[in-house]
C-alpha cells in the first residue's frame, strides 16, 4: 500500500477505500477449487498473487494463500514484489488524490500553492511510496532474511482472523520458516520516514516523525485486513451479484 506521509492517516484510508469500492464490480470470480484427490500432488504455493487485485484495483502482489509448503523468496523476488507495489498504476492515482487533499489542508506550507505546490506534494507522495515499499518489502527483508508476504489464515472465526491480520505488523515469517518480530515493517518504515525529512522540511521533529511512522504501519495493518477478508467478501457479495444478474 501507499506510504504517503504529507496528509493524515484517516485521509489515506478514506481515499483508498473509495477507490476500491468504486471498482468492486470489476472483480473476477475465483476459479473453482481443485478436486480433493489432486491436493496431495499440489505444487507449493507461489509467491504472492500477482494477477489479483482487491476490489479490482488495489494491488495484491504479496499475498499467499497459505504458509504450508512455501518456498523462501530470493532477494530478486522480494525486490520484484516491492517494485510491483511501488509502480502499479493505481498508486499514482491515489497519490494524486492525496496530494490534492494535502494542498487543501496546506500541509507542508513551504511547498506553496498552485501547480508548483501540487507537483511538489505529488512528487513527495510518490517518493514516500517507492522508498517505503523498497525498504519494507525489498531491502530490509533481504538483509534480515524475512518474508515480506502476507500469508492468509483462511480458517477460524472472524475475530481470530482479524487478530491474526492485525498482529502481522508485529510478527513476520523468516526465510527458514520461523516467526519473529517484524523488523522489516518497523525498521523499513522508520528508515523511510527518516529519509523523507530530506524533502518534508516543515515537519522534522520527533513528534511528527512518530506520527508518520504510526500512519505508515497503520496503512499496512489496514492492508493486511483487506488481504485476509477480500476473498470472503468477493464470494459473499461480488459473486452473488453476478449469479443473481445471470438469472
């Protein structure tokens, strides 16, 4: 997800949700499940789901349906996931909307107003996105041997799955299959916030940086919840809508 720091976190979530809901009808139905007899020979789960999008728009490249029989990612694969998240087309649309909100609120007043001020805010937002994704999904996971993917739980009560999704910003899978504190999430986002001080000159104190870090982690937390429950939502509402329309 985006890591755009020049506007409040609530604005990021509202704009992201609106973009997704507007495109809900474009989502394609899930393919039928493979026969039970074939499950024994099923190939290991591959990295992410690069051809799927949440609500037909939001990128879903680093979601895996299960943590069982998963091959560890190479550094090249981790950087590929980071690059796809960074340069996917919806991110530029979202960056444009958030830059407009930032302009209305006059965030980073030193950027000024008019097209010049908007261009600076837009460039800053895109920079946040690229740096944040590269740090949390590519550089830190490669250095620390952590897996940047989100592994869906799929089973259990809604409450337990929600709790699982929330805790993934604190707990991550390692390349050897273990679990530990998610250093890539927090260290990567903290580094991205530190770098952003180079172009966000109005907010360089520890309070603002702490807020930016919390916003970035909060966006990733919200993204985890969407990734966990999107297939359920699609089966219950989108596919039902298509089925009703066909009758």
